[in-house]
């Protein structure tokens, strides 16, 4: 998580990360602008990436196991389109966390 905070991705699977919310430090960053605000809560070890296509990727450590969990909230016109995005972003996040 520390490495991810120090060098957050600008893109995942070729899609721009337009906003990053770091709930540990309570910062909201926008691509090209830097820190622009604060999250409504802070202190949680969670990074929330908002993608250019309206999807989101949420990354946090497990509370009970030594692993990182990734949640993908896909936005698309159809269920198959969303399923493709979930697969694409999940694979990108797995590579990012290696």
C-alpha cells in the first residue's frame, strides 16, 4: 500500500485514473492538478481510484490475512461490458500490486 501511495498509477488497462482518494491521509487528488480536497473520513488504509470510463477500483489490505483486496465497480451499457471491465481492471490491479 505504501508503494501504491508513493507511485499511484496514472492508467489501468490503458484507461486514465481521473481521481484518487486516499482515505489513510484523507486526500483527494485529480490527474494533472494534484491534491484538490479531502475525503469525508480519514484513517482507513484504502485507496479509491476513479477511472475515466466511470468505473472505480478500490484497493485495501485484508483485515485478517496478509493480502491486498481489490474491488472493481464497473460502469457500462450492458452486463457483458461490465464483466469485461471487471476482468480487465482486476488483472491490471493484480499486476500493479506485484
